[in-house]
C-alpha cells in the first residue's frame, strides 16, 4: 500500500493537484471540505482538511482553529438536512494520514451496524458505493454547504 504521507495526499487535495470524488466542495478560513478520497460505503462522507500541513488540531493556524467548529457544523447539518443522515460522527484520528483532517461520517437508517460510527473505517471492498452515487451525494452537499456562511467562516 502506498504511503499517503509521501507525497502528502492531504496537501495535494487542498492544492487541487489531486481530486477526490467531487473535488473540493468548499474552502475558506484555511480549511477545505472534500469527500473521502477512495472507496466509501456511505454517501456524503466528508473530510475537513487544513490548507497548511500541520500535524494536529493543536497546530492549526488561529483562523483555521477558530473556524473549524462552524465549518464542521455547517457540513454536518447539510449531511443531515439534504442527505437524510439520522446521526453524524466527527473523527480526528490522524494515525494513517498525518496532517490534520477531520472525518464527518454520516449514519443512515439503512447503514449496517458494522459500518456505524468508527466501524465505517473498517469497510470492505464490496461495501464501496458506485461512483455515480458518491458524486451525486457530493453535488447535493456542494450546494448546501455553499449556502449562507456563519460569521467568521
């Protein structure tokens, strides 16, 4: 398996040198919101990534650190409101991909129990959604996330 930190896939995504499904949905205040890069079992799985390469939340530039909660909340609300997620999870793990990123993982009524919460990271190849379904969810989210911004984001 290729090392996602060499060259840094997160940095390549925010520079738009690499395009995850749907590309970058939103950017501002030193953050970029994009889809999970790679196969996903859940439509609308988003990632908030710092536009500068920092190891953790504690190293974010002040503007990005201040905006993170509002940006994540806006994306989470969109996942619930326009995709019908019944619950949402936010993870900042950083074990495999080192630069700061936060996963925003939806749970739907029909999400299998083994893929709920942290289990989503343990999906199998056969769980992957078809590309058209992933992109359709992202386009719906792009419109919702791009609407009115809260102050400071």
